[in-house]
């Protein structure tokens, strides 16, 4: 039977007109996006895949898969050679489709349409138009019976609004999405004589997991339940409550504990105890946890994520996480077991984009000070070649916006030069440039700043910059500044350099002049001729120079004012 590889849907709540979903499924799938963007609603697609109700939801969906021989033979019979197809159904038609990728759409009325095959695949039948139409109809018959790997899996969801409350005794062991039933489950496993519910799962396995996650933040010696059997205990009469013991504090009721502890307990109940209740292997579960970061400090949250990742790999289960947490993005952003799905909403409809494919490159960016979360959660990104460019741009944006915009709040700078390109030094240059372009697409709101590196007004820019320029211009509302001057240091006025180096009567650097010494240059550089130096630290120069820059001083430096007007306008649009 054909298995669905990728699936997207629309027509569900906020996902009105744009496709949203998953290009592939990883063991850990982290869903990010702003409040009310639709992160939780995306989980509805996964739930429908698990319980087999996808076709009855009234959604439109788009799938991709690879046609397999077994499924094709169910429609293109080996021993049949009659009807509209013409020729032997298998030899002349069916075997032609074996191992061929296909993408198709299913309407709200379950009609299959818009089948797409690889460009080099020939769909047409040698038996004419009617036979070709019969081929297409037969393929649609094959697609009627596709399934997803999650079909029949147990779907477990934990809502962001959750709690563990005191509860009355009940033989029904159901753990609700909001945590309802948790106390009753713990009670029965600890107290019952029924061997189907061994107390060791709670008092050893769950407790050990809890302690491994808490680490130095706290260790629990026991987990118990107690009954509030009269009004003097402070609880609701005839309700059971969970207690956790600490060596120096004794038993503490869960009602006196923080919600972060309850969150971890609910996660562990789902992962460890629910499979026992349902008598199913842990590999048969798909878990969806919403905003686990609520009321957990970053160190504790990281240990919870470490536990989750190990669980998923060991048990071969799948987990979906919705989050706002930078800790989650930075932890899973570089994990080979995870992918990041970004939910975006334009005010009319939500859509998704898969961004985890770029995180091997983002790992290099993090070495230079920009974490994956910085890039994904930023309102927009200003891409610069290196640290000194960042210093200039931040100061110039502050100057021109009169202090309205600041990095880390309104935008984020990130580097695309240096170590990032070094990562691809053993690959063909064109492939390395493709890596760079992918990186630019991590966040759709971008400004790119490149040195023009021209030696005169008629010289051409480098091929690398040409490629970046072409790709950036394909991205809606993106902006690229290729400096009119040779490099960004050429914009420093002579009056600023006078103050930095305690000199007088320094001329302004010329537009195409080499500011720094170069072995390829035919002439001496600006710093050699005017500063009598062979080298200057670029970062120290940037830090010292910006202290003396003002709008008035910078206004006439080549295209500075024109570009700053455009850059500040773009940043303003990101923040409105």
C-alpha cells in the first residue's frame, strides 16, 4: 500500500487558503509561531492522521508519495489486456509507474486532482489519448487507498492550559488533555492490588525519570497519594491528592507545588504510564505537547528536552511540540532528530514553512553570536558579512531612526561570511552559494548588506554578490545594499578618523580606494598612506569610529543616506 511521505492541508480554521503541513515527519517536530498564528490547529492534522478521520474532516489536502509495485498491481492487473487502457495493463502501463514520485490533491469532496509527476516522466500512453486518460484514472484509483504511517497510532495531546488537581477515586483510568485524571491514575497504580497496574511504574520508573530531569534543582525520595477524608486537611473531602517527598522536607502536596513540576509529571504520565494503561508498545504513540516551557526555567527545560529526545530515539515514538521558547529552538535547532516548522499568519490565512533544513548552517551562525532562536524569533534579520559590519549598521540604524529601533528587540543582525562559508569549502562553489541562499530564507523579513568591492565605477561586482543579489530580489519585501563604495570602511569620514587616531587634516577615504592593505592592489591603501599603518583591527576601528558619527557627518557619504532611509523603513514595517 502506498504510504504518504508529505502532507499539507487547508480549509481548517486559520488555515483557510494557504497550504500548511509537513514536508516530512521527524522523530521530534517543533512547531513555532506567534500567538494565535495557528500552531495548535496544526496538531489537528496529526490527530486526524492517527485516528483515520482525515477524509471525513472536509479539508483539502495535498500529499506526496512514491508509487510501489504492490499497490500498482492491485489496479493494473498482470493478466488483463482489455478496456480503455489498451495492451497488457501491467506490462504496458502499471510497471511504467513503479518507484515514481507523485504529488496530488484531494478536495473537500474527496475528489483526487492535480497529479504531478517528475518533469522527465512521460505520463502519455502509446495507445492514445483515451488510454492516457485511463492511466490517470487508474492512478487515482491507487491513490484512493493510500495511508499515512501514523494511521492507527495512539495520539496523545497535552494542552498548554493544564493542571493536576485532587480527584475522587474512579476505576476509569483516562488522562485528559488538560491533565484531568492524573491524580486518579497515580492513586490506582500505587494502591491497587491489581497486577495490571504495578506501583513500580510510578514509584520507581516515573520517580527516577523525574529526578533525572530535575537534577540539581531538586531530588524527590518518594511519590505517594493521600485521601482528604475530612475538612481539616484543607482539601476537598473524599478527594485524593498526589504528594512528593523530599529528604529534608517530608511529603509536600502537589497543590503546594509549582505548575512546572505538574507539567513534567504530566509529560511523564503520558510517556511512561499511558502506554501501560492502553497495553500498547511505546512505538505506537504520537505525542503532542503544547508550550512545555510555561513556568519552567531554561536549565530544567533543557533537561526535559534531553529526556524527551532520548525517549523518542529509544522507544521509536514521535513527538510534536508547540513552543515560543528560545531554549527549545536552540536545543532542537541543531538536533539531527528534529525539524522546525514555522507557522506564519498574514492576517487572512496561516501557512507553514519548514526551516530545520537550514540548521546545520545555523550551527555555524551560533558560533558567531546569533543563536537559531535569534533568527527565527526576530521580527527581521539584517545579514552582514562580519562583526565589524554589525557595529556600523547597528549604530547607523540607531542614528537614522533617532533611537527607535534596537537590535535584539526590533531586528537581529546575523553573519553570512567567514566561518559560515568556510563550512562549505570542500563543496563546489555553486553548492556553497546555494547553502547561503537557503540560509537567507530562514526568516522572510531580511536586509542583506554586501561590500561592493569595486575598484572603479566601471568594474563589476563579484559573482558571489551577484548571486546573492539575484536571490534576495526574489524574496518579497527583502532589501539588499551593495555598497557604492568599495567596502563599508570607505564610508568613515576623515573627520571621524582624526578623532579615532588623534590626527589632523585627514582626507575622506575615496569611493573605490583600498582602505586596508591588499597584496592584489597596485597602490598603497588608505591606512598606509594616511595613518602610516600596515594594519588596523577592524572591530576596534568600528567600535571607536561609531562614537564620533552623526547623521550630519554621514549624510554625504556616497549612498549612505539613501540606503539608511530604505533600511529603517523596512525595519519599521517589520514592527508595525
